[in-house]
C-alpha cells in the first residue's frame, strides 16, 4: 500500500481534488480583484452639507422681529422637515446661529425663520434684504413633536417660532390642543394675526402689560387637558416655572430654551483631539463645543443644552462626552 499523495504546495493548489482546486482558483481571483479595487479606490472626500439659499422676502412680524423667507436660487424643493426643527444659518461674518423653522412643513418651496434683534448676530440677520445669499445646514430637530391625544402649548415671545408649526399640525390632526402665548406686550409678540386664523377659542394671548406681572407656571398651565403633552419654549424663568408646577402633577414637558444654559462657577480645562492632533484650552466661561468649533467648524451639534446627544463624542475608552455641557479634561475622538 502507498500513503496518500501529499499536495505539491501547502495551500493545496497541487492536489488533484477538483473541488479544492476550484476553491483555490476562486480565492486567487478574489484576491486579485481586491488588490485592483484597492488601487483604484478614490480618496474619501468631505461632504459639504451646506444648502445655498437666497432671501426671497423679509417681513416685519412685531417690534424688533423680522421673518425671512428663504428659497433655493433655482426654485427647487427643499429638504423635508417636521415641527420643532431648526436651521444652522451661516451669517456674513462667518458666525453660525440656530433659528427655528416657523413656516408650513408641507410647503417645501421655502423655509421661514423669525429673528428678534437682541445682539450682533441678530443685527446681521436684520441687515439681510431680498436677494441676499446665505447658506444653511439642516434641518435638524432637537425638539420633536410627538403624537399625543392632547397638547398644551406654552410660548414666550419669540419662543412662538417652533410652537407655531406644532399648533398647525395639531389642528390639522383634529387633536385637542390649547396655546398660552405670553410676552412683554402685544406689539412685541410675532404671528398674532396668524394664530387668530386658527382657533381663537383655543389661544390665550397673555401680555405682561395687561396683567401687571409675568405669568406663573400654574397660570400658564391653567386649563390643561388630562394627559396632554406639554410643549414649552421661551425665557428660562418661564420654562422653570412650568417645569416646577408640572413636577407636582407628574406630567412630562418638552421644552426648548432660546440659548444654552449659562456656565456657573466654571473651571478651565484642556481637551485633546486625538484624530486631528489639536490640544485646546477651554476657558472657565466657555464650553468645549465653542472652542472645538474654532478649529473643527463642522463638528455636529444641535440643542446646546445636553439633552439631544448630537454633539456627543467618544473617548478612547468608549465613553460619550457631550461637548456642549460636559466639562473636564478629556481625550476625544475628533
């Protein structure tokens, strides 16, 4: 007897076994294809997600408040959005600011934002006229409008901007809803005329000048339907009052502030961006997000309040750091 014939080569390609020979040939062909594909693969290019737009119209909505109607230069449709969404608007100076979409989500021929003039950035927006070219990123949504049997909306001043599309959507669905809209005085409160066309019996306009003092949380929640989803946008004291009074009821509140929460008793710290090679010092009064965006302007973010998770960045250990609010030395995968 003779022993089994050993293959001529260790990979088995010398064996007369037809099946194995076929597998070896297929493997060799796959390796050649992979090598060729690797040589011809184009370099990875950064995706520019900015949308160039033109100011189609500007309108005075209240004292110190303008609305801008933004369209594509070629008139094409814009990306879809849902109530609560916002845009990142790049201003002529290069500054980026977030503004809620306050138009009609079903009409994608334009976007509408409304801006109260309260600082240098908003002054840039107010200086834009019809025909001005701008760019935006988004839409993004850190204030999503969820399905519910009933809604109780609370808006303060310019905080009506994300609430207005929600009110329209709730009305279109035939949902049970109520809006409490407060502000300094009627002249300063935008979109009062639009709200009057919806359902005046469901809207309570409550200017401070007509009541002497700002509304309390309990007053803003008066008449709330049982089990209603509460949506609130406006100044921090108003939101705080609503949240405190809702805590006793056990109801949840969806809210959006005008600006990031202030940094109180902050300490300076250092972050290392491992991939890009930057080492950055974050001052006591600034967030890591603000400092990082000076060297990486495309780093994503949305709410700037720590709850949406858009700006969360991994550390080498796998932890997620919310760079808009978390503070302390860290190495980040950026």
